[in-house]
C-alpha cells in the first residue's frame, strides 16, 4: 500500500518545530527572560529526538532531512544557548565571556559536521564527543537550577562556574571522549522489567524536583563521558595486550 505524501513531511515538520522553538528561545533571551529561553531549548531537544525516531519508524529518512536537522540543531543548540549564556552572565567577563559564547557555538558546528561525516561508519553504542543537544540542555537546566541558588552567589560562584562550564562543554563537544548513546537496546530487551522500573523511578524523581534534578542528570552525563572513555580504553588495552601475549606464546 503506497504511503501518503504527508508521511514524508512529518519528520521535517518536527525538525521545523524544533527550529521554531529555538528561534522563540532566542527572542526570549534578547528580552531577558532566560527561564523561558531555557524551556524552549529543552522543548527543541524533545522535537529533535522525535524527528529521527519518526523518520526511522516511517522509513522516510532522506539526505535532505539529515541536512535540515543539522541546520536546525546549530540554531537551537548552538546559537541560542551561546546567546543566552552571554546575555545572562558571560557578558560580565568582557571579551573572555564573548569568546566563551562564540567558542560554544563554533565547537557545536564542528561537532555536527563531524557527526554527519562519521554517522554511517561510527559505532551506535557511543558518541564521539559530547552531543550538542546534551551541551545545550546542560546550560538550559543550569539556568533553571539557579532559581534555588541564593542571590549573593549568583555573581560570584555561579558566574565563574558558568564561564568554566561553557569552556568545558565546548572542549568536550570536539573531543574524542566517548559518551554512551543509549541506542543499544540489547540490554533493555534482556531485562525489560528492571529497566521499566528504573525508568519509572527516574521519571518520578525528576518530576518531583525537575529544576534541580534536571541539571544534576545532565551534569552526571557530562562526567560519565571521561569515566566511560577510561573504562573503554582500559578494557581495549588489556584485550590488545592479552592478544599480543597469546600470539607471542603461540
């Protein structure tokens, strides 16, 4: 049975919705409403995840959709968080803050370009470098998290911490650090009930304190990259050493 032409438009419409939320977030950032801008970034992340899933389910993936998705990601997760961070706190640091915001956007563009080149040959188990949506959502949840921070710490600890975090996120996006992709479903299939219970518990915790736990989760994902990479490298080095030893003995 032939598919209706509208099915092919659905993934691109979701990508356009992500782009629209990014543009809307940019206008909120210019107006100084950084919380609304942060929510727009998080909303863009939801649509960004949906468009790929819908394209694969409906088998309507295309090169046009891939390029459109990358351009939308650059706006929603590169330009918008960079402008939001600069207008929010980084402008207090002058040129250092300006360069931090630009570096975030530039590294995001490089990350997207590298992902497009390596998408066909790269491993599905992990990402090489921090994904740009995760970097953007880390900054977005930080903005929401500061509602619980006393005002006397905003222009001291939080300002310096944000500057350092932007540089760290920029570095991780263009690094070769491996981050788990959650695309391997073999573990989920092996223990579906356990994973379902875990997912319900995590959802319940985040729903109880979303502004606090949201930032903690993304910060934990950022930290997991170096840990995950060290574990992978240590295992691969041990395996390589074992194989070489067996060859020499043989």
